[in-house]
């Protein structure tokens, strides 16, 4: 007897049903608005996101293998838009499915899966960006570590400038011999100028 395959988690079944409804809406809108190439690219992108989440939830992660390059194609490549909420602008009917994705991401089992599997954020964050809703807090990116700031070396203050030289103090007059200690000899005043140096008129 072969062992039965393990049952898929409930959140995974709901997610696959949501992607199927979203792809059907994209296909119908693509036919209505004649968006052939964009419809195929959007449909393929949604199916790949679903397959990646299923593989992440049901199978252990295998080491990445390098795929051989494919031969180039002639003509300009077709790329999907990158603006926030581009899917609802290109296919307006998909806007009605955005509340379903929000309810799916807020479910307790999905929250537990996101907390236990950080790699799921690389699948669910682009999906939220495509549909145009804000991801729940569980899908918020961790803050990037800031580079350490360079140690700011405190500038050594310049020494104060030398004070300007003042007038040279005169030495005290000498003490007079025989005078009591501490007494200061007073110099007699200079005699008046003699008039002999000036001719008389």
C-alpha cells in the first residue's frame, strides 16, 4: 500500500482558490479590453506565485540550481508593469477581489505560516503590491541595520593666548641706612631747572 499524500493546509487551499479566481478575472478582462500580451504575462505571473507558495508550504526547500540560459528572442521583451496596483488599473474587475486577499492574509493559520516561514514574504509582498493593498504587519520587512557612525573626536580646545605684556614694574626704592626696618627712604625732589641754560633776553 502506498502512503496517502499529506493534506494541504487550509490556508493553502484558500490561496489556490483565490489565485484561480484572480486568473479567471484577468482572462475575462483581457478578452474584453484586448490586452493579449499583458493578459498572458499577468496570468503566468499569478500562477507562478501560487506554485511557489505551494512548494514552500508542502515540500522542504531544495538547494537552488542554476538553470541554463535560454536562447534570446527577436524583438523587444515583454515586461509587466511595476507600479503599485497596476493589476487593478489594467484589469479593473480584479479590484473586487482585493478584500479576499486581505482576509486571507489576516487569517490566523496564514499568520502562523508567515511567522514560521519568512521566505513567504518574497511571494506575498509582490502580490500585495500587484493588487494594490498594503501588506499586513506580519509581512513587513525588518529594518535595515544602520552603518555605525564614525566616532566623533572631540576637538581639543586651543590654549588661551598669552596675556599682553604689561608695563614693567619699577623696583621699590632702597631703604635708607640707619632707618628703622620697613621705613622707605623718600627721594628728594629734583631741583628746579636753572636758568643759566637759557639765554636771557
